[in-house]
C-alpha cells in the first residue's frame, strides 16, 4: 500500500507569494492532520480533519493559513501571502480515526520563503 | 492545560551504551504513543501504551507506562548507530507531541 503522499517535497518561494501544499492520505483513513516542524517550536499541530470536516484549526497561526479537504483522498494547505517565518517542514499525517490511533506521516514538504 | 515534558532534550552515547528518554505529563493520560524520526525523515510510529504499568518490548527497545499513567519511558539497550534520531511521545487523546529527545550515537 502507498503511504501518505505529499507534494511538492521542496518549495522555495519569495515572500508574498502564495504557496499550496498537497496531501493524499492512506486509503481508508478518515482522519487527516497537518503539522509544522521547526527547530524552535518542534512539531506543531495546525489543523485536523475527520471525515473531511475540519475539527480543530486552533493551531493555524493566522488568517494567512487555510486548509481544505474536498474529498477523502485529498487535502491542501495554503499560505497566502507567505512570509520568511513560515519556513519549515510541513507534514501531513493520516490515521484510521482520531484519539488513540497511530498516525502515518508523509515525507513532508520543506518550505523556504526568502 | 496539559503539559508535556520530555527529558533529556539531547543525549550523546557511545555505541553499545544504553539510552533512556522520559515523557512526563501534568495530568493523567488515557494512552501514550512513541514515534521515532530519523534525521531528514518523518516521524514513524513505534508503539502505543494504554494500561497502567504496561511494559512492551520491541527487540532492544523497552517501553513503559507509569502506574499513575502520568509518565512513560523508552529504554534502548546497547545502542547502535541505526538508533540515531529524535524520539517523540504523543498523547493519544489530543494531538500534542512532546518536544522530543535527540539521540546521537558515536561509533
């Protein structure tokens, strides 16, 4: 089975540009999570979906960040406009459910905003 | 709110030495999960503990859940260079990961 798929793997963009990160969860998983990882702040949960519905977006830093899950096999995380402090590795993870289920992480997208 | 602490933050060991990382919570936990992230990689699930006092083993790795379900430990016996990485605990009912313990193993 394919694992969680993320694209692009690397993204370099200039400040002010729009960035869209994509994720395809494991088939059959009904929960999807977006995380951001930096040296300073560690692994932070940004938002998670259950059955395509956003459940908790309290980790989204500000209005520049938005996430959608139009169907069970696809999600996007958008940053508009991007800023240098958004530079980080963004991970998508999926699981069979929320709570006590193990999470499967994608390879991540390394975002650099100059 | 619930606070998650992991100690130590960093650990450098000689290959063959043992290693232990601890995850401590201010409140009782329903369960706990451990993940490993290799340098440049992504977190990978290792194990989940649910019961008070539970102990589970995976080859050289031993995981323990405290009797009060407020702390957990991961112990590696006779470390190898393949054990290098950051070890995170995650509390199952919320999605907060601990800050992690970064392990380096000197050959």
